[in-house]
């Protein structure tokens, strides 16, 4: 190991810590979960009511559930199952991504500006 | 091209594909898209030091294409290709400066592999919010890069003494 190695590793970790702090500093309890598929809005779930919806994507399905103010993907037929194993999210900016299905669940504020009603796929 | 080089290319390419396969069998305990151990990078780094950058580049390319087609499918191929190319570029440049050891080169490889993957992933889901994962991917890139670098360093020691 040389000095430059240490600087490189420390630099990368510093950037990581910076971005992480930036995200967590701005995070507050979320109001809802916005689901997008391939960049387009697919659904919005308010966090204050328990609910579960099935999202059909061109590549397969994901079941997104709200339970006691947290959001998770309870089931999906994607290959890697990363979205299903992902921890529950509840604070603004937190996301669950299902790459194979190009599906993103993101916690937003109160969601009042985003949707009045959800139009099915 | 000398016959000896051809033999080495075949051997290293097969080894790299095998590493990719072994990697698939080892589940990563972190549910974050893009986090990988990067076992195949051991081979790429070894070639980078044992042979040259050009050879390492082609073996890396062959590995990504073979592994992608065999195990991951076309979408997976795009992610790993972007990760592998960016990681290779970073490693080759850092090695050329001569200021970094093999471990530092490997750390850069780990970091840029993950950054490359997240960029393509963000493009794929058309959502810049993927940046949320950046801290985790940077951190894991440093850790896996360090481990992979140490393994490559050890492997090279044996390659040099037993030709």
C-alpha cells in the first residue's frame, strides 16, 4: 500500500459519507410512496393507510405494500429479488429499485402535488 | 502473436469466466443493486500486471460478453459492460501514473465499476434517484477493491516465481 492508495480510499469514503449525510439531513417522515416504471408514474400510495397493490411491468410484476407507515416490496417475479429483500423505507428520498423491471419506489413528501387519484396501468 | 501468449489468453479468459460463475453462486448479503464481490477483477488485475493493459482489456471484454450471454441476459450485459469498461479505464490510468500500488489500482477498479453500473441503472430506470445508492456503492467498492487487490497481489507473487 502506498500513500496515494490511502488517499484514494479515504477520498471515496469521504464522498460517500458526504452524499449519505446530504440525503439523511434532508430526510423527514414521508407522506407517500411514488412508484415509477421506466420513468413513468405508475402509482402513488399514501403512507397513512395500509394497502398493497400489484404493479404490472412489461417484464413482470411487483407487489408494493404499505404497512404502518413503511413501504416494502413483498413479492416480485424478478430474477435478483433485490427489491423484495430490501429493507422497509419510510423517509423522504429513500428508494427501492427493481432494476430488472425498471421499477422505482420512492418516498415523497405529502404527495398532494403528485396525484389526486391513481389511474390503473 | 506467440503461441505462449495465445495459451495465456485462453487460460486467463476461462479463469475470468469461471470467476464470474463462482461469483453468481455466492449470494451478496446486501440488498443493494450493483454490489458485487468482483472476483473476476482478480484475473483482470493479474493480467494488467503480469502481461499488459491491452491484454487485460481484451480479456475483460471477452469475459463480460461471455458471462453476460451465459448467465445474465442482454440487460445484465449492459450493466456489467459499463461497469467493466469504466473500471478498466480507471485501473489502467492509475497504474500508468505509477503512484499507486496494485491495491490502490484495485480499489479504483471497484469504485468505478460500481459508479459505471449505477449510471447505466439510472439511465435504465430513467430516474436519477439511483444516486441514493451511491454512498453504499462507493463504500462497497473500496472494501471489495481492497480485498480483490490483496488477492491479486498474492497471486502475482506466485506467478512471478513459478513461470
